[in-house]
C-alpha cells in the first residue's frame, strides 16, 4: 500500500537538520553517520528533507498499531543520496488525529 496523502507529507526542518544530520545529537549522531555516507550534510539539510518526502510518495507502507495520537505508518524503500550511493531506509510517519497529512517522525537504515 502507499502512504495515504503522501503528496502532502510534512517534514519538519529541525528534525532533519538538528536530529537526523546532527553529528552531536545524542541519538541522531548515529543516524547522521548513515546519511553522511550517502552524501547528505547538515549544511544542505534541504536535500534530505526533499528526498524523505519523495520516499514517502514512492515507498511501500504498512499501517502500524494504532496510537492515541493518530495513525502510524512504516514506509520502506531505497534512498539514493547526493553521492549516488543508495541504501534501504525505513521511515515512520503519523497522521495526527484531526489532520490528514502524514507527518515525518523518524528514519533509520532498513
């Protein structure tokens, strides 16, 4: 299945710049190493944000267990970075109660 309303996916700038690509974030620094190998950098975080939205649209999704906050989805697919290297990626998205656009939660190697 495809992520519902994937064309309207929302990716928070700070989550990409200050978490996924941060070499000093306590948890994100490990993810930053993964994304750096694909050619992403904190200085050009917009590239990853754009590619995460594309991943939401192109990837295969499945709905996860319900949450009191909304419907959660796991999306899997390949992510090709700026260097041309690619890796499997898993993203978690949520459609919050009262909304219909999926919001990015996190990503990790898949």
